[in-house]
C-alpha cells in the first residue's frame, strides 16, 4: 500500500525551515490562501497613495497557525513508523526531529550529528519507505525525498537519545511541536480575505503609526490630516 498527502514546494516566501514545512502543507490547498495573505504580508500606503506589501518572518509568532493547524504529540516513540502510517491514513502529516548523521544525502551523513526538523507526508509498504521533506538533501534546497523505515527509525532514535542526554539545551523543543507530532489541517476553515485587514493597515499609515519612532511616546505624534 502507498499513500502520499498533498504538498506544495512552491512556497514563494523566503523563510526558515519551521515556517516552510507548515506552509508546504497549507499552500497545497487553496482554501488557506486568505489566511496566508493576512498572516504573512504587512500592508501599507505611502504618501503618494501607492499600495505596497512586504513579506515578513514570523517564527516567533506560533499562534499564527492556531486558526488552521492542530498538533498532537506522538507519545509512543518506540515505533515511529507505525505512528507515521496511522497518521497518514488519518490524513494527518507528521513533523519530527531526526539526526542527519543517519540520513544519506545530507552533508552530515556519517560525519556529524546534527538534529533537524522535517515534514513526513507519505509511506509505501511495498518498498518500506517514508516520504519526507527536508532541506539540503543531495544538494537540493527543498525537495520530496524517500528514506527506508530502518534509516528513519535510526535517525529518530538518535535524536531522542541526544535530546535526553542534553535536556537543558533542548528545553524549547516541545514548544515547537517536536520531537514528533501529528499535524491536522482544519478542513472546516472557510472564509475569504477580510477587507478590514487592509483598511486597518491603510488607516494606521495615514495616522502616522507605520512610521512612528517607538522610542518616543505616542503623545509626541500629531495625526496626519
């Protein structure tokens, strides 16, 4: 049996891995585009009433994804392959941390122990392989890849061992839905882009807020008329 969930590698947004793998899931379905437009773009109007936008990094704003994603910890880590297959069969993706020392095609393969987060989106029971997305595999920045059950389990077990041995260094890891989680896309999300988002941006700009020096109190600024 083989099953792969939809992914979109054409994420036209330069960002770090944490955001990229989440957008890879979400932008494979057009229903989430209104959410993306609002969350990952900042809109403003200049003095000539020209409309601009700029993309921005949001790694610290974890709550941005609450409207569209739900994460559930994978507590049984002894057989991550079984957990992955069960998740995919339930149309859920998996994010997990692994040790790239055991991942062929990485710069660290058999050279250096380095932990990194990936997205798992499929499996094949005939070839006993897992489909995943990670960066810098075989020299490609982002691509769809496959790894054997055995190698994935080894890479994952090594990551868990390293995290256990150095708990202080990895105390943040559970805040980012790692070392392993099922990811459920909220399929009931259904709304258009909200015009008030753009209206608010324009209104703030015309009142001088977009260019305010945060080192000065607000009382020093006169609204632009």
